[in-house]
C-alpha cells in the first residue's frame, strides 16, 4: 500500500471491516487513515468510494474535488498496478461513468481476487446499475480464492447471496445468506439477502419470523436498518396489516428527525406508493415526504432517485413539482456530455417512468400502460433490486386493470402468479380482473386464496 504506514494500514483494515458490515464507524476510520497518512493511495481511494456509495450528488462532488487534488500531485509511476486500477475505477465513477468503473473493478478482481474493497465497491456498482449477473459472478468468481477462515469470508458470502437472489437462484441464495448470518449475526447485508430471497418466493410469514428473531442484530445502528425495516413493511403489507406498516413508517422510515438521505427517502416513497396503488390512505405523510425531496434540490445524478421523488410529488398531488423535475431532466439531457451513465438511465428508463407515474396520478391509466409496457424487460438497467422495481411493475398492472386493458392485465397477472403463487396481492388483483370480466366463481376463489395466505402472515406478525 503506497504511502501508507503501519498505523494507517491498521485504520484502513478497521474501515474495511466497518464498510463490509455497513456500520457508521467507517467514516471515522477512513478519516483516520488520511489523518495518519494523508497521501495514502488506498486511503484516498477508499474516501472516494465512500463519497459515491450513498448516491448523494453533494457527497460525490466533494469526493471528486478531494480525489482530483490528490491524483494531480501523484506521479503516475508510483502506485502499484492494483492501486492504479483502483484510481482508474474511482476516477471513472467520479466522472459519472459508473459502468466503466465496474468494468475496471472486475478486471482488478480477476488479477487480485483477495481485494475486499474492490469486491465491495464493485458489488454496490452492480446493484446501482441493476446488473444481476455481475452482482452474482463478481463475488462468485473470487470466492474460492478466499480461505473460509478469513474474517472477510462471511461478508463475501452475504454479498454472494444477494447476487444469487437477484439472479433467481433462491435456494442457493438462502443457503449462502444464512451461512453468512451464522458466521456474523450482525451481517446486515447477509440478513438483507435472506430477506430478499423470502420476498421473491412469497415466504413473507417466514420473513417476518426471521426478522423478528434477529431484531437486535439489524434494526438499529447500521446504514441498512431503514431499508431492512422497509422489507419488514413489505411483509406486513402482504399480511394486510396497514396499521403496522404506517407505525413502522412513522417510527423509522420517515419522521421529523430523519436526515433526508436519498437512500432512505426512496424507501419511504416506495412504501407509500404501494399504499397508493392499493387505495390505502397515507394522510399528511405524502406532503411531508414531498417537502423532504424538494428540500434536497437535487441536480441530475441518479435516475432511480428521481423516480422516487416523482412518486412523492404525485402522491402529494403536487403534479407541478413532478412535471418541473421532468422538465429539468429533459433540459439537462439536451446539454449533457456523452459518457455519463445517468444520462442513459434517465433517457431510457427514468423519464418514461416519471411520465407514467404522473399519468397514473392524474387518472390517465391507458397512457401509463403505454409508457411502462415497453420498459418492463429492461427496467433493471436503471438500478435497484427486483423488490424495489416491483413498485413500477405493480403500477403497470394497476394501470392496466384501471384502464380496462384486460388482456394486458391477464398476461401480467399470469406471469406474476406463475412465478410467485404465494402472494396475496397477486390473488387480490386476479379477483379484481375476474370481477371486471364477470367471472364470479374465479373471483371468489382468488379472494379466498389471498385471505388464506394473508392469514399466515398476520399470524406471524401477532407472535
């Protein structure tokens, strides 16, 4: 590690450990590296990645300024080959080309499979770009290079479990995720992977029991606690317990003391949007959430965040705010430079989805279908997980039902039910379609099935 003494290396190892477990102490440990060795190459690389992982434009901008000052004074021949690859990846990401950064980190991992920072940063890039195959194979391709008694092996298993889940390998994902959690009960990313697996399989009653049994390990004191509470709310929604959902929302997801971080606001938006799709009221929460998004005054940075800001504006019936954001992004696309990952994400997915959300909020359901239907097999390209993007997929289904596009709704429901037969939402939507088609017996059977499945989740919540 160039320009990094023994004490700084110790701080770096501490920072890496805190990063892998999503703990806030990573910030202080990273700062300690640079206080001890201001010119440490890997210390500056780590600080750059930390400025990028939260998808906060202001943090990324500050990180870019600091990293540019560092690299401007760094002789090109001084860093090691591994460090040069990290510098190239961080520079690309700071310049807005997240896809190239992920590619460079992939090449680095082939040459240096035991670089935990390269794996962790690359894993998050794969998540932010919705690349399920790389999310799986980036870690899977390095895993056998690690001895199983290495302290980082457990967190790597948790990362691998998430990649397996996003790629549809649910049984293997659960095995890897549970193994990670057995090694480190507070591995919140491993817990998160298991929770995703249960979500995709419709095992929401089991998911509730899993999270309840480990509440002390994940529910507070880490960067992922809000998101894992969001997953808890998804389970409670399937169980039909709106009261519990709103209780958690008010206590954890968004309240007066919430810091207004994009990653947390998008969870709040995604949850309230699901309530809106189900015609369940959220009261003044929508306006408070829209105020929080508006206060950020975000420039164009990450289209996935923009979509969730528009959800909040539409839910609060602040259509003018939603349309203003869309207009600003359209204008930005007209003047932006090539090579920005977010430009492609915004043009290809972000703006059409935003327009569809606005159309849905105004009751123009047919237009929402026309905007969303062409996107559904490439929606992943603007980032997030299957569970997160399901808010958009459900919007398409709801719009089809409300627009009387019965053939489209039937097809979408057949896909959903065939893939996830245990899902009260799917069966209730099937019942609504049957009602529209005058199929009384089919509607009754679907509602009975939904009620039976929801009861299992309700029983788990009542324990």
